[in-house]
């Protein structure tokens, strides 16, 4: 093996520190080869090693009766009964989506789908959590580049098209998610891809290289030079040269991935596979050493046998390539030929490139020369772990009630006192974070595979589990402004809201996956915000009984020193025991009674109304876990008792927005109005319409069922108030006997539906 003297410049190019390089030499007992340096650089990157987060992630709850597989595998798995299990996970593809929006987002979808079917599960649903900079006229002109006209709009359009094209062509329904806008995401878009699959418990597979002497088979697409150092690139801050990094973004082919899915599942069902791993971040490097590490074995591979689509590729390039649609398989003894025949039937490469060894090392041969010989543990368990410095993160504490009222007074001076709340509601419904996201989700196929029951637009997406009476609800949630103002409380609110959303659909929350998006962990205040986030997340997950099954940490989301809001996206899975319990957010019929579960406080810090008045500040809502559990348990019990016609979580924009959204049309049902009249102990009364207090759900019930719902609420110690009745063509809200809002639902909905498209379709 040819080793080399490594220069500081070369270390910097590989994002390795001098201390890390000294540790590499110590672990190897010598200088590394150039290929080994590349292997260490990707495996020790933040993206692959979690070197800044591992010591903190262990504090999250990861056990529950339903849990089959927790963190550490390609995806988490929970048991939902009758022999069925659900594999689900969320991961980020943020940096690639900034550099090349279309392929960055598309390959993010492709990667998360492979994580699911690597476990033996067939993907049946996808969602995404997206964050972009504001879409504004002043962003249109870019003096430095004629290539990018309005960068934020360019990134959003490319990301949405990439997600839609890949998911639609692959044949998985994209059934929900979230889209938010803030200045902090202008140079740092977040593209978090979620996927879920179904698998019989006895057909689960793992990424383990078991069986010394078993053959290691490369399957799928050929290896090219795309994606080289993608993991390293995703573990560094961006600067003005970021757009020059396009070669590190992979190129996906969803039709090829569909073939790969079918071939993998067929080989699994045939009993021909012992272990299987996606060649995702760090490509052939991560798949080989991680499979060996999990099984306590080693892997030896010959790169001369790796299918290549480009000539003259070096060992370094092949080991670090992140070309898409590739898998590494350990075949059951005597089944090599069967594996090859199955994959060739699907027009896919299947080539034996090595074997499982008993030395717990990754050994790589190229042109007859050993180019890498590394203990698996040195790349996985022995990767650096940093307890990075932390400093106080300034949590906002100011009460914003007076500022909100001042904003409403200013609005009143513009449109008249009697129209202030009407105008505030109109502007909130047209605000990008609240406005309908149909411009986005209309580009996605929601119905492929015919499992989708609740389409995008309700509190949670729902799919049926065929051959059973059950259904699955899923929701993605995070309020980045809240987490910026108070990381711990923001994380608590995110978990609670994600659970509340699946409860509103009729589901019992089961487990979460998470995608933790943060700026640089080398900034002590950011590291503190990360730790506080985990503390908050863990508290609520323990209270809800929803373990963390895995996910993704994405650090270094900052460009030229400007970072994103701390954004811990929560993916919540819920189980609906019977499909007759499936519930949506929209009012169903005239004459139904509207109830409010939960209570309203003066909670305006970080609110949409405050942002409408130009501020992101203040003390955010404080979650009362007992009140949250009481409201969720009441709502779920009432749904399961057949008492609830609709249920909708109150979140961004508060009660007025939630009521309007409940009135809007869906499917073939036209919009319907509501008359709401309630008393408020809050001063001033009208601003409480826009308070974002958590732990509140609007439900509608038949008049005969009001008493039964109130009895359930009393049983669970939840507040329950009759606040109105469904009917008419207007949304009418009075407080303390005074009119606050009266507006045509049809006109409200028109503004809400068209607001985003007005900005994007020009």
C-alpha cells in the first residue's frame, strides 16, 4: 500500500482537523493512503459520524412495547398488530438542494425511499418538510448572476418539481408535509424528506454483513463521479463559492429506483439475502464498513469488479461516489446465482465484488493493490465524539400582548375599528406560512397505490393498511420561530403539535422520527440550543409514550455566517384502530355544534400576527403537559366513540384562522359558514382571536352528542366550551357580545387558496 505525507491544505479540503489526522495515524499505526484519507473524511464527517451530537442523542427515549427497531439502522420500525410493521424515517438533503434544487430534492426523496425498502418494507407514503426564504419582488434581480433570477423562487420551484418528479415516477404517493418561509432560510433552504413503508414482521431485513465467507454483491446502477464528497460537503458551512460545488450533488433516476425496489423485495422474499444496505451518504464506503461493524465481521472488496459508467475512475472516486440507486447485498450461502438472475431479470447490474471476512476490517483492493485496510471500528464506533462548548442561549421572555394590540390599533386606523379583525384575518390567511400550499402539493401524485384516505390539507395525512381495518396517520411539524425564541419550549411544542395533529385524524400517537436542522455546532450558543431542543423533545416524548425511532442531524446550515432558525422537524406516526374513526378538519353539516377543547391565553410571542406586524420576538407559548394530554385524550376518546364530526388543531394564526380553515371546502363538499360567540377573560378580548396558545382543538358534533363530549372532557379533566354553530355563508365571530369578524367564507377561501400562487406563477 502506498501511503503519503498529508499537507494542511489537503486536510482542509477533506474537512479534517490536525488532531483528527493524528488520531487516524494512531488507529492505523501508520500514515494513511490517499484512498484511506478520503474514506476517513466521509465517515468522520458530521453527516455520517454525528460527532457533535452522539453524546446528546443518547438521552432521547428509544424504548416502547411497539418498537421493533430503534436508532442505528436504515429506518425505525414499529409493530402495529396483525403481523404488520411500519418502517419510517426522515432525513435532510439541505445543502444539495441549495446547490442544485431539482436534483438535490429528487435524490433526497430517492435516498429516503431506499432507507425504507432496505428494511424489507414496501414504501407506501412520502411527505416532506420544506423551508425557503421569502418570495418577494425585491429578490428578483441578482446583480452577480444572470443564471439565477430570484434565488428563493428558483430554489422553491426546483425543489418542488424534483420531489414531484421523483416520487410520481417511482410510484409513491406524496400525501402531506409543511412549507414555511423566513429570511433565515434564504441561503439555507431546508429539504427534509420523509417516507413510510409496510412490512410483515417476519420479513424485516437488516444492514448486517453476517456469515463469514458469504459473498458481497453490488446491485443497481453503475458508479459514476457524481456525489463525490457529498457527505463532507453536507458537514460544512457554505460561502460564496457554494454554487461551484454542483459536482457533489448526485443525479437520480426514479424509474431505475423502481426496478431496484422490485428486485430487492423479490430477492428478499426468495430467501437469497442475509443483509442489505443502501449506498447513500459516503456510498460504497459507508455501506461496507457499517454492515461489517453491525455484524462484528469484516468485508473485503475488489474495486476492479465494481460496475462503472465512467472510464479511468480511481479507487478514491469509487469509494466516495454517491451515485444513486445502488445497494450492497450479502447473499445467503449458495444463492449468488439466484440474486444475479433476479436482478438481471429487472435489467439491473448484480456483480459479486467481495466477501465477508472474520477480521472486522474494511479491506479494499484495486488493480491488484491494497488501497485501504481499516478496522471497521475506526470508521464507526471510534469516530470522534465531541462535547462541544456551550454558552447561554438567550430565551425571549417579553410579553407581546401590548405590541399585538398596538398593531391591531394601527390596522384599525387604516381600515376602521369595525374592520380591524376582519383585515387581520384576511392578511393572516394570505400570509405565506398559513396560505394554502396547493401550488406545491398539486404537483404531487397523492393517490398512486390507492391507499390514501386523507389528502394533503388536513391536520394529518392518512393511509389505509390494506387487508386490515387499520389506518396510519402521519404529520410533520415544527415552528422555527418558536425554536429560535426558545429552543427547549419550541421543541416541546413541536412534539405536542405533531401528536395533536394525528389525534385530530383519529389516531393514537405511536412514535416519532426527527430531522434536527441547526447552524454550526462550533458556535457555543448553537450547541446549547441543540441540547435544549433534545431536552424538550425528550420530555414530551416520554409523557406521550412516543419513542424516537431514529432520524437525522443536519448541522452547518449557514451561509457566510448567517444561520437558520433551530428547526427540529418532528415526524409523528399514529395508529387508527378502525378506519371508521378517520376524521378530518372540515365542518360537515349545517346545525352541528362547535366546541373548543382547551383554553386560550395571551400567547403572542413568535406568533404569525406579530410577524405580520414585522416582529419575531417575545415569550412563546408554554406547554402544560397535563392540559395537552387531557385535550388529546378527550378528542381521541370522543372520535373513537363516534361523537366527533370534525377536529382541527389550533396553531399558526390562532382560533380565528383555525375556524376559517374549518369552514373551507374540501373534496366535493362546498364551503360552509359558522357563527361563533364566546366570552373571554383575556384583555383585550379581540386579540385573543389570534393567540397561538397550544393544547386547543376545535371540534364539531351533532347537537345530540354535545353532552356526551362534555362528559368525556370532564372525565379527562379537559376544558370544553360550546362556542358556536355550523351554518350559513359567512364566518361570524362575536366576543363579549361585540362583533369582531364577519366575512364571506367563499371570499376568505379564495384569498387563502390563491395567495401563494400569486407570488409563484409570475
